[in-house]
C-alpha cells in the first residue's frame, strides 16, 4: 500500500495514499467537488474546469481532478473565489446550451441542471443568439444533439479506453466543435449505449427511451441480465408493467456501470407482439387457446398415464431459467416422473474443470479476480463478442495495473490490441500453443486462465496439469454461453449428475439419455421442454411423443407440442442465477406480461395436479433447500438478498460421473445474437453491425 500523507480539506484533516487526486480525497471524506469531465477509472481530461479548488500557497485555482494530494496541502472547496469560478463556468456553458429541460430526456437526471441549481448564477450576462446545430441520429439506438453537448469527452473515453472501439472523436473547433463518429455520420461500434449513460447532459440520448417517461414516473428494479453468462446487474425502469429502459447507473453490480448492447437495449423481447399469453392445447391438429386449468389438467393426466405404464420421459431444461426452477425440474423428473433423462443445452465443460481441480482451494476465479490478476491467458474465446464484461475487466486491468495478456485463439480478437503475446492455433491444437507460452507465464506472480468450449474433457485436465507446472497461483474460468448455463449444470440438469455434482446412482438411478439421444429415441413417450427449443436445429424421431413446452414464444419446439404453457422471462420473476464465474445473484421481478406464469409455479401446479409432494414451489423455499443440499451453495444469504454476488465453492472432491463432452455445443453467439431471445429482439437486429462475426479483431 502507498504511504499515507495528510492534507486538509475545508478544515478537515485527512489521511490518504500518496498520489490520490484531490477530488477523490474529498469524495472519501464526503465532500463533493462538482465536475463534468472527470470520470473515475478513465484518463484525466481537465476540460470542464468545474472542479477548481483553492489551494493555499498556490497563486491560482487548481483543477482537483488532476491535482495529486500532497503532504501538508490545505484545500478550500467552498471559498468565495471557488464559488465565483463555478458560477462563471456554468454561465459560460449555458451560453449556447438550449434551455429545453422540459422536453430533454435528461430532465431530472441532468448533472448540468443540478449544478446550475446548486452553484449557478441567477441571470446570464450573455444576450447573443445561441449557436444551433440540428440533432443527428447516429444509429437506431443513439441520437446526438450538438447544441446540448458541453464537450466533456466522457463518451470518447469510455468508447476508446473502456471498450477499445474508438468510435467517437472531435471535429471542428471553437463554438462549432462537436463529437463525431469515426465513420462520419453513423456509428460502427458495439452499440452498447454507454456513451448515453455517461453523458452528463442530454446531448446523447437513447433511441428507445426518447420522450417516453421521466425518472420519477418509473419504478426501478435491479436484476440480472438474461442474455450472456457474465451476470451483469441491470436496473430496469418500469412504468405500468412495461420496461422503458435499462441501465446500471447506480453501479450496484460487479459490472459497475458497464452493460453491453444486450443488457442496455435487448430487453424488448419481453414486450414482443409474439409473446405467448395463453396456454394452448392441440385440438384437431391445431393449437387452440385454453384456460390454465384445462392445460395443466391435460399435462398432469397424460404424465400420470405414461408414468403408470412405465413410459419413457425426456426432460430438457433451460440455461435461462432460475436455479430454483432448474433444481425443481430435475427433482420433478427424477422423483416425480422416475426418469434420469434430464439435460440442457451444454456450452462448456464445467464438470471436467471441477474434477480436475479436485483437492485445490481458491482455484475458481471470481469476476473481481479478472481485474486484479497479474496475467491472463485466454484460450478459444472472442471475449469482446461473447463475454463483454470479462473483456472489459481484462482491459481495465491492463489500463490500471498493466496486466499481461496472452491469447490462444483460432483468429484475431480485439484483445490483441493490448496482448503481450497472441498465438493463432487451429481447433485441436490449443494445448500445443499454450505449452509454448510456459516460459513467459512462469514469470508472473499469478495467472487467471479463461477457456472456451474448444477445451473439454481430457483437454481441460491437460490445461490444469499445465497450470500446476507453472509454480504460481492459477485460477480458472470455464466459459459458458447463457445467463444461467453454470446454474443449470450446478443444479443437476444432466443425465449423469444430481445437484452439486453427485452421481445419479446415489439416488438409485442409472444415467439417462442426453439431449441428442432423447430427440433420436423412437420410443420416447413424452418430451417436456422448459425454456428450451431443441427442435430449432433437430428433428424429434418419436412421432407419437407427447410434447409439452413452457416458453415465451411459439418456437419450433412449441409448434410441435401438444400443450404449450406461456412462461415468464427472467425480467418478470424472482429467484437466483449463477454467473460464468460461479457467483450467485438475485433476480427481481420488474416487468409484467398478462397471462404468463413463472416456470417454477407451472411445475408446482403440474405436480399438485399429479398428486406429487415435491415441496413448496416458492423461490425462497426452494433456495433454502438448495443451500442445505447442493454442495457449494451454502452461501451467505444476506449478501445475495441485498443484491450482492456470492461465489459458490464446489471444488472439494472428484466428480463421480462425467457428462460426455461430445454433447457440448457452443452457441457461437455474438454481441448482437442471443439464441431464441435474440430472434425476438428487434433492437438487436436493427443495428447495422448485427449479427456480427467472431474473431474479427
């Protein structure tokens, strides 16, 4: 830790590490120094001059955002000189700024508005006609009003430094200066919209939120993004049951304010016109809307009949349903239906990693470790496209701590911009390339290894054995694709394993059929797909199978079903999900869609109709059972309940039965695709970058 120095701010003596900026020292003491251009974690700009402070023995006011605290320094943040400087600065900014607060989307959240109320002059001395430029649309998601822009350069810095995209810059000079996309009149970028949220005024506005609402008219619900597995917290702003916007400006999750295009704009599938809002039963060859009671009774009756005659069930779970729903589903299948044929769309070999790490402690990396590690090795993953938060964490680590990054990929990725070494290796040759980096990797204090689905089974064991030879602490992340892919595996949605990576033989059962085998079984009597669409790219061999589907949309699998039950999305229900780094976080219901039910409630009602006693089907009760019975999930409940993330610790023994790695199928999604949900998000497909490509560099 840096040596502590003592300084005085507004008469208060403070001790801070040497080199701390005065603006940060004041913040730690609860003293606000206003600023527009300063943004924590990014390069210093000193462009707005709002943060000027008076420092004794210095002849001029100093910008506190670039001034390091020094021992014995005496700072005044509210002196008459400072107050006059702030008034003058705000008066200058308003010279050309349009006074259109009543119609500006930033109204009620505008930093300029707040500072003028608090620090500004009551009248302006400027009477000249304001210089005006017309608003511009850079993309379907981003609008720019040059007249409102105060040239703080926040948007330029988060795009360039935070994401490595560099889509924005400055053109012209003086009063005509404005922010401009690198391609002139349009954006070609990640379309993440972070530039909108960091803008302190209404210069950058959202194409989805424009003129929709005011912040005080909405309810704000913090939940977890339902797209990729990174587990970003997203705050849904909901009005009359409809999601109006999403952001995380309160920095309540481990992603801080970062969100990709899916987390910030890809929520529109919730209110798609194609959402299912009524149960349906096939009558005379056609799916017809029916009541919930009729649909549930039909499912329960048929399941009971098939079970009574010893029929063959197949149960396919989801990577986007909650831990509670996944746990209850496998319990229903094994205890209620008597089948071990339980599976889901697997996208990474987590069991192989857990098995290979047997006996080791602290070997699974948390999201925070990616920001602190001295070195990182990325194998078979285009992080910027597939895992944007992980990519952001590594880039921030490089900017702030000079982390050394090593890449082993089949093609170019954005991480090559700062990587110490990059090796292009074709599929199947990854470990040879990794071995060639051994000498360099040994020279670091610690290492985090991030690998995709190209390493599975024996390849994962070879990777861990390689890590053991380095002689340094090594942590691992096995990449999976969707929001609860890790949770689906932990909860036992595989034919060989019970929740907590225990063998199904402990329950007196033999491993059942894997997903592909269920679809290929000509004697399958019933297929129950919960939040899954297995028939999107496959055929069901059993023409007589009774198919039940719980989903949001009439997917390919739902069209084949005898009964379709409209389910809620992750944004409409409570529960927990587990991120790619094994961190459990809480979902909270925000939106409402009429006619739908949570998958957990649907399963509970079917169990009730069948006369099964599988326990209370409320999320809290099921999670209590998970904490008691699932290895690694006895996590601190207050941490999760209050919106934090708690990492599971399943690595304490061998995995007794290994799921077959040949059933792993990575989805290959990019920033602009997200499986079934992406198909029903018009915003993700509306931008010119969609659907994107992997390993473009």
